[in-house]
């Protein structure tokens, strides 16, 4: 784990256009900052998708057209705290559907907390948490005869380039059987005046989240980044529909990372690319599902048309 982190950091900081993979945001500090981000006034994504789960779980059930008597598996990739999914679980229980809930996450800690909160709030639901790599777990579930509904919420797909998202959906498609369903949360393209503040909030939480990447390199790999010498620097244009986060060096400086055994030079103004947050249109969604075998069957949007949950049939 530490080895891979070290290899990825070295590769990113040695590259002509420096970058760091955004998956390394999520250590304990980063997880806690992301929870704060989701509650920020500027970060509309979580509230918008919650609105869909508060208002439209019956439409989801309609689109899935599940047989009430047939047992199915509700699988969630990257379940987090499950706050939106709990709305769906409540509706499924009220309508007397027959299902198990399988949250998959790389964080054992997040899964333990989710399991405990479900045991308190929805004790009748059968929960089988699965810790590890999404595709390994999905592959191990493929032989089950039960129909599956997979949730991938929060526009997490947007943290991949379109090419990576397409590869992800093709791989996901391979682990599912015909008639299985996918619900994919996607933030929609909208003006800069709404998107940019979501990635540059007035309290500086997103800044701290971004800078935590450097703090993490300091903590885990013996780096000597001075966080005051880097600036959180997000960008977005509606035309491209992609928010990008950077850390910009405020000075000419040399950074040493003990674990990689190397030094990295920065010029004043030089950027490290840390995150892509893709925003979507129906057309871009059609592009990224190409070759995956998924057919779009429905699209649910929140009341303000900020966010969509796309529903697909395999
Ligand atoms: C998890 N992901 C969808 C978030 C996003 O909006 O791209 C991560 C995030 N980065 C900065 N703020 C939130």
C-alpha cells in the first residue's frame, strides 16, 4: 500500500506536467474533510442527489421493474455513510421487497460505521458488507442467481477521465448478468458561477482537502512540503464541463521525499494536477457507456435540475 503510494507519487511528481492521483485524498483526515465538504452551502451535489432519493425512490422501483417475490441484491459501490441509500432501503422495506443490501467499500472503517447505523435505524434489512476491490467482489458475486441492482452514487464516476469511465463501465458490465440494473449518479453541466464555488468554498474546506495530499506525503512518505508555499487552484469552464483541481507552487522550490529517495523541483506558478470532476450531459453519458452493454432506461433529476441519476439495464 505504502509502496504503491510512493511509486505513484514519484511518477506524478517526475512527470513533465506534474499530477497526483485523487484517490490518495481519502485517508482519515481526507475522509473527515470530505464529510465536511458534503455539508457545505456551496457543495450542491450531495443535497441535489439526496433530493432525488427523497422524492423519487418509487420511480426507481418502477424503472427497475423488479418482481416483488424474487429475491434481489442491492449492491452499492463506495457506500460511504449510506445516507441517500437509506431512503431507498426504507421505501423497499415499506413496499415489502425481498432483498439483501451489499455495500462495497475499500474502507473497512466506513463499512463498520454503516453497518452499525443500519442496525440502529433499519434493523430489518439484511446487510452483507464487502470490503475490498469493487471488481473482485462483483466477479465473486456473478454466479449468484439473484438479479442485481448496482448503485454508484455521488458523481464518483466524474473523478475519472471519460476514457477511464468507459473502461470502468465496460468492466462493470462484464460482472453483471442480462437484466441486471445500474443506477449511476452524475453531476450535470452547468454554469461556472455554480460549479466553481463548489470546489472553492468560502470556508477553505476544499482547499484543506486538496492540500491534505501534500500533508499526507509529508506524514507517510517523509516529504518536506511547506503547505504555505502551495495554493489550492481549481478551474472550470462550462464549455468543457470539467472542474479541475490543482495545487500551484507559490515559489521556485525543491521538495525532498525520503521514501522515494528523490528531490522534485518546482518553478513559481507550476501546477500539480490533483483531481478531475467531470460534469455530464446525456450525450457524454452515452459516450462513456459505449461498449459496456448498458442501455439507458430512465433519468431522474432533482427539482433544480443540477444532478441526475441515470438508470441502465444490462
Ligand atoms: C467524490 N467526488 C465526487 C467529489 C467531487 O465532487 O468530485 C470529490 C471532491 N473533490 C472536491 N470536492 C469534492
